[in-house]
């Protein structure tokens, strides 16, 4: 395995007070890695902290604890001019969820794609235009579209323009926030295949944030599962989705019929039927297997095959499916 290009250690983010401290805890001691040429999928329902995680990596969300490094550069220590210079370098590129809102409607496609190069002062205007045309071809767009405005493009074309704008800087890391959520099935598959091709051609680490398990199942090498700001499980995609170790992951996969899995669980088997208070485990209020041990926060446990899970009952909750539901 290659060295991690993106390394996140005990990352915490809170919103609500000056400096981001003391408010709502959005991320709570999250640790994960992504390697060059790898696609890491980050999955979780709305409010799990997925987008905040990506924004923290590029300096758009305040970090209140932990460390982030990209290609050996410690980002959490950068301030002021140093942080601005790192952003301008284009080493890490963030693709926003809505291309139409992310792209200036008054700029042509050529100028939109070349703009990151202009910010860094890379080459002459002609050279930047040539690199922009090459980036458009790289993402499967005809350079003849370069003179069009974003509003004159289809949704799939706008998504690829956003991707061309990211790869034109020759980044080491791409972070894509729900990149196919607004696309139809045909365009969704095309864009996902494009990510798969580019990570190999460019040898970049790609982090894809999604709530759609079926999209990640066919493209991600590994999956990290977030729930209410905590990382509950991570590991190779096929293993995590087919045989989850955490009840929350099992709940996600049981609710996604298109995902291939070994278990045949119904979501109702995984949901709590009695009230629960004072949980150390954030999932305990929704978990059918919560008991007194869950009042203590579970630590991440390493498992064979590069898997990791934070659950007191990772080894026995399956055996309890047929047993009576525990009284809380």
C-alpha cells in the first residue's frame, strides 16, 4: 500500500461560537486516510458531517481539534498568507455539490476552467487557454463548448466543467461533494466512470461524499461511514457493504435494495423499540442492541483486512437478531 496522501487525525469541528469553539459539535475526533490512485467514499445521512469534513480539508470549515495533512503538508498549522498560498496552489480541489451555483454564469467555459491558473499566475493567457482546452478534453468535453456559458450546458456537462476546472491545476487530492446527486442515471454513470479513469491517469486521491450507497458501491475502493459527526466504520467497500460490522452501516445497506450484500436483514430489526438516554455511543438511541455498556463511547477497533469499527457489539449483534429485543 502507498503512503497516505490525505491524513486526517482526531479531527473535530464545532460551529456556533467565536472561533468555532463550544458550539454545535459537527465532527468529533474523526480519523481516516486516502492514498494516491484511490477513491474513498464517505457515506452517511444528512447531518452526519460529510460536507464539513471535506470543507475542513480545504480550509473552508474551522478546525477545533486534530490534524489534517495533504501530501506531507500540515494544513491545520497554516494561517493567513500561508493558507491562502496553499489554496491558490490547487493541490487540493473541492468540487461543490451544485455546479450551476458554483460556476460564474457570466464567464465562458474557457475562462471558468482557466481561472484557477490565472489566480496562481501560471503561464501566459494563451498557455492557460491551451491547458483549459486540454482539461476539457480530459473530462470528455469537446473544446468547441469553450465559448458557451454555464446556462447553455446540460447538467452533466456543467458537472464535467467543474471537474475540468479542478484537474487543470494538476491537483494531488480531489474532494467531490455529492457529484452525481442531481444527474439522471446515464449522466451519473458517465461521471462516476470519469472519476474512476482520472484517479488512475492523474494518480490523485479522490474523496467522494455521498448518501447514495449504490453509486459508491461500484467505484469506491474503501468506504468510511459517518453518523452524527463520528466515524463508526471504515474498510474495503465490498466487505463493508456486504457484511457490515456496525448496526448503523447494516441499517444503511438494508435500506438500499440495489446494494449487493450477504445479510438479509430488515431495517426494523436494527431499530430501537424503547427510549434511551445518556448514550456515550451516538447511535445508541436508534440501536436495537444498545445496553449499559453503550453509555461509554466505543473506541475504534482495528479488524483484519483493513477494517475498523467503533461498536461495543460489533462481534455479537448479528447473533441477537433472532433473540428478543433487549430492554433499555
